[in-house]
């Protein structure tokens, strides 16, 4: 039976009947129960003179930004397993970084490595090692300088990965009917030419490329899905270090070089809230049981992938999810969060995950997952 959490129901009770004719004195007869759901917020009452049936009762609206767990630092990210830093702490970090000389950024960042996602932590250690190998070379500790110097080493690796995926698309095109094959080959040849001639991280943003690929009419659903899967494997700075180096050694979307301060801030990713089941897939799942806090960059990487595909890409994510919920229970037991409220969240969210994965991933409150088909 589905666990129906209280915070999804109206959290107020009344005595008597509320009408538009209620006076302020009569309003005292109506007992409003405590609104204990921190994931929702009550719209402020209007002025006393303008109270009506609609404005008297607090209206509860969904607001993922009020998801308190995303505002607490040191929570393990369900997507990558590394610790999260809250937006407030991230803002404090940025202010402190602004006071530090650029050639001391790496040393300052050393205090925050526990919050770096695996990709960014790998980038950070590569920058430190490369800086040490240069010794006292002038500017050798400036992050922008180091990233630019490493570009020539990283770019060929990235291009090789891109071209292999392009060739897979080309091979798939030859299995399609003549008209579909010609359209896909034209797109593939265009992308291949840009990769070889323009030394950029990618000739396209992956999302834009996926949109373009989606517009190619392939009648066979299996082959269409296969093409989409290939396109999703193109590397980005959120999931591959070589792509990270190439991106930040170039220019931003405004055609301006990335500066050292911005690059340094991108080595950390603050916590925000994501839909486990993508909102685009089911807009009725905009309830708090479908929310997970994760790194902003992990959220971007997750995109609108369905749960099974997202988990299958990195099987260890099932354990990361379990660790996250174990941590929630630790917060409940130590009373760092509202015990009743978060216990309901854990129960509803874990059930939501089981339902979304059709029972393949079962998470317990204080135990390891019972099943993990992606580890097999």
C-alpha cells in the first residue's frame, strides 16, 4: 500500500463553516493546526479588511527551494557520493575566494576538496601536480594559465572520444533505409568536420545536439533509441576531466576567456534540488517525495534521464542513494531535523524510487539495498 504522507494533504483543520461573511472575531473560532511541512510555504495573509474565503486559509504551494536538506552542508550527494555544500556556504566560499590573490587559489581550494565532485577533484589534483612540476615559473600557480597550458595535452584525447562516437553514429546510419541514412550521414559528416577543424571542447552543446538528433525521423524505434543512447555518451565538463580542461581553457558563451576566479568557483558545485523522476516525463510528480538534493553539476548531468537509465550509467549510484537516506536517518536521530517530517520524507521518497524503478531498487532506512540489478 502506498504510504500517503501527511505533508501532501491539507495540514489545517477548522471548526464550523468558513464563509465570506466571517468577521475577525469569528475567525478565532477556527483552529488552524500547525503547518509542519517545511517543504511547502504558506502564502501570506492579505490585509485584515480584504480577507475572504480564499485568503483566510493558508494556501500551500510546492516549492523545491524550501527543501531544507539542500540547505545543509555535508550531506552525501545521491548522484556522486561526495559531500554537498549548501548555497549559503558556497556564497561564503566565493566571497572569501575574492579576497585571495589568484596565485593562491589552488592553496585556498585545498580546504574544500571534500566538497568537489569526482571530476572536479581529479581536475584539482592534476592542476596541483602540474603546478608543482613547473616549479617557480612565473604565473605557474594561476589556474587560468595552468588550464590553458594543459589544453594541448587534453584536446586530442577528447577529440578521439568524440570521433569514436561519431563513427558509431555513421555505422548506425548504414543500417537505416536510404532516405534516413542520407539525412543522418549528412549530420554526422558535418559534426565530424567541425570536430577536426575547430579545436573546441565540442562543436555543439550536447543538449542542442540531442535536440537536433531527435528531429531526424527514424521509423524503427529500436534504432532511434540506439542513436539517442550514442548521442548521450558525448563527453561534457560535468562528467569527464578532459572535457573540463578543454572547456575552461577556451571562451564562455559570450566569447570571453574564462578567468581564474570563475574557473576556481566552478571546481565547487553547490547543492540544489532535483526531480528523481524528471518533471518533463511526468509533470504530476512534482511532489516532495520525488525530490533529491544533489550537486548543481550533478543535476545538470542527470538532465531529464529516466531513473533506470540514470542508475544504469553508474551502478554505484544505488549505494549513494542508500547512503543519502542513511544520513537522513542520522539527522533525524540526532534531532538536527524535524523527526516526524523527515521520517515521512524518507519513507515516501524511498517508496517513490522503488516504484520508479519497478521494484528493481529497494532502499531501506538503515540497511544496504536489498536488490541492485545494475551491479550484476
